[in-house]
């Protein structure tokens, strides 16, 4: 399997961690989504979003990191990195959807506004920043409460920990303070202690 | 199965349509997420997001509408409303994740800013509105291009059509102009012609 990858993309890091946990070998092809290779007609034919990651597996082309992560897990069912029963799968996709809908858009917005906008000559929009912080202030506590007395998002280490964990590791870079959320911080420490958990750059 | 539902919620409408397509009977319990029932400790214990919908199925409690929709499909595998093979499932969750991450947050933001904020004494934030419109302008064309020569999001009518279709039906209310997107408009018309497609209110 080939992964169109970028070392600085947290969405790609999810898949490198999943592959390491699953002992799956991925051929990594570096793509810069902002310039050059990521903008070619050839790449956009594979991934019309023009983003990374993209997975190619014997003619099957997949993008959106959460779905790729689950697909990788399906290659090694004996590792049980994703549930297979309907309730377990529904529980996993509840948390992956929750993260995609209520967390990641606002983290991405904060990084874009506060970390990258000035580099390209822009000025952060205070209203956009406050709106993103307000959404996160509403929803981050839901995961913190869920993790009370739990080691992982589901009953055991899974794709949900990889996707949400990598996402929440970006909180500091997104200027989101996790200090009030002790359960989330303890869970991130547990994930970071896993030998195959690749550290962020 | 019991669905905590609200007639005005498009996320609940997805599940009423899925249940109709699957000929599954749901006990509907109306909840107003903004007041009363949606704010009780009893309801928040089921759904800590304090939103609708929530599904209860013999002790299993599930929230996040896309995951519930897929779970309902798993109750009637013979109807094939969701793929069962890993590639088919990955393709479906690619589009559901794409919608959750790149479309719905901005549609919800526009509805909140432009339709509800003034009713509660606020003023729409131009920066927040422009940011949401910019995100949608970037990503809506990806679905329109994907639907070229296709009847449905996947190879046949599925959970992806229900979740994305109901979402895109809200575009006008969210002030998003679908006029330039002929493939999306034709697809919505096809969905609306299905006898079990409940119209929006």
C-alpha cells in the first residue's frame, strides 16, 4: 500500500501510527499539499480535495484520514484495532464523527488563524478565533467527562484513540489550553507511552 | 428502538428517512434540545452533548446522527443501505467524514449566525460568516464533480445519500447558493422523488 504523506501533517501521522501498531508496511510518498505535487492534475485525480493523506491499495484510492485509519485496521482484524460488531463500530464512529464535526474544524481554524495567517500577510480575525474557542469550550469537556475512569475512548486501544489522540495533541499548537482537562491529559500521556506512538514534530 | 427526536432537526430527519427506507419502526420521543427535556440530568446521562438525536436500543445508547444512520442500516443487512465489505465501508465513511468535517460545521455556523443570532439579540459576525462561506466555496465543488455521471454518492442509494442529502437540502436555509452545482441539484431532486424521502419542514 502506498500513502501520499507529509511529515508535518497530523492527519498523516495518524496513519503512520496505525500502520506501526498494525505492523503494516506503507510505501510513503511525500507530497506538499500547498505547492507542486499536491496541485498536479495527476494527484487531484486521486484526491480531489488536494490534501494529504491519500491511500492507494491495489487500485483502491481512499482519502479522509479517519476512514483510512479504519480501513488499515480492517487489514489486520486479529489486532482488533477497530471493533467488528455493529454496536462496537457504531460506538467508534460516534467518537470519530464527534471529533470530525465538533473538534477538528475548530482546531484547524485556530491553527490557520493564529499560526499561519500572519506568515502570508494576513491578520487573524478575532471573531473567527472567538467562535472557534467557544465551540471547543462547549465540546472538549464532553470527552474529558467520558474519559473519567477509562483508559481509552472505547473499551480498549483503538482507531478512536489514534485519531482523537493525534488531534488533541495539536491543542497546544492551536492555542487550546488542556490544563482544566485532567482526564484528557492523562489519556494523552498513556498514548504517548506506547512504543509505536510517533511523536509530533 | 426509541429515538429522541425533534421534528425541526435535520439530523433527526436523516434517521426518520433511514427508518422509513428500512421499514424499521422507531418509537419517537420529542425532545427540545434548547430547553426542558434536553437539559435534564436524565437526558444528559444518555447524551452528554445535550443534542438530538439519541437512539436507545435495548440498553445501547448512541448519538451522532451519521453513526446512528449506519447502525440502523446494520439492522436490515438485506436492504443493503450501507456497504459491508471493507472498501465499500471505507468509501462510505470517506464521504460521511468529508461531510462532517468540511460541510456541516460551516452550514451550522451560517444558520446560527444568519438565522438565529438576531432572534436572541445578537448580531451576525461578518468575519465568521465569510469564513464559513469560504470553506464551503472550496469544498462543495468536490461533491458536485464527484456526482458527474453518478446517480448516488456511492454505487447505489445508501446512508451517504441520506446524510449528505439532508445536509445539502439545508443549503438554502444556510444562505448557500446551489445554483452553480447542477449535479448536486439533480441528485437532490432524485432523492426527493423517493416515496420515503420525508420533506423538510
